[in-house]
C-alpha cells in the first residue's frame, strides 16, 4: 500500500470520510472560494473551480453551499480571505511528506504543522527538499464491486488513462493532470461509478515501512495533519505491506 492516492482507500475502509463529513465540507468550501477568487466563477473557464465543485458534489454537498462558496470567492458575498500554503517534511524512517493548505493565518498554520511533525517524531524540511520526489497526476478510484476489471481497464485506457492498477477493494486509474477532465468524461459516459477523483502528487519511489509501530506512527502523522482545518492535502511516499495494514485496520 503506497502513500499517495491509496491513502484514500485506507480512509474509505476505515469509514473516516463519513465520520468527518463536516470537516470535509469546510475544506472543500475553502477550495471553491479560493478557486473562484483566483480564476473567476465560471466553471467552464476555471479548471480548478470545476474540480472543486465536482469534489463537493461527490461529497453530497448541498448546491446552496457550493453557490455561496463561489460567490464568496468572486466577491458577491463577504467572506474570509485565504492564501495557499505548502510544507515539506519527513516522518520517521525517511518517509517524505508534502502538505498543502489554505489558511487565513499563515503563521498559525505553520506553527501547527511544525508541532504536528514534532509530536509524531518527524521534522519539517526546507522548500524543494521533498517535492522533487513526486509528480502530479490525476487519480480515480473505482470500487472493485462496481466494475469488471478487464472492461474498466479498456474504458480507462480508451479515455486517455496512463496506468491502471487494482487491489482487493479499489481499481486505481492514473492520468496526466491536463487529461483529468477528459478521462473523467470518458468514464462517466460509460456509466462508471467513480468513488473519488482528484489531482494528486504521486511518489516516484516509495519507502517501505516494515513494522506495525512504524506504520502506526506514519499514518498517525498523516491523519493528524489532515485533521487540521487549514490542511487540504497530504501526500506521502510510504509503502506499508498488506499484512501490517490488516493489523492496523483491526485496531
């Protein structure tokens, strides 16, 4: 289990998405607001906004909430001003981590992220020291129960996907970031039920975590970072063997 989009798989298995739906709504609304502020409120002309709105719909966010988020971004409604922030660091064992956020107080967020790394025995790193180990890709997850592997692979590749992998619970479809909308359209036109779709940072190489305690520490750090309202995305290059994951899933 590698630490990029498959982290979404872990969260689905543990039911964390449903448990934190309110927090997810908060994060998505921030993304919608900033996307509309930076690129305008027209989804057809603003790819970042289009992706954020689709993410909101996937999370069953009410349309009124989406509309208010867009209007706050375009200035039609009063709202808080957020800025993009990013951090890089390492978990124990040399596991690389990238953190992306939206905040109204950069100093506060920086302090909180640094404290989270320290608490989990990790450390912050300078800008550029981690990001070169990753590359941006579009990622789609489809539940194995919702599609036949060979059929889905054919549909995905025909739609423009670069790669297709599978585990026990999910098929993972990878594409170039600029092809994200095209691949999503190709999947939906074939009635593929997409569990999640996002632009993600994929590690070029993985770091194997070979102990239950090590895995617990790395996953705990990622969870703690994601639990911060200011943090939108956390990417990592951990590789946790299935047998260790199964032990953790029973806890």
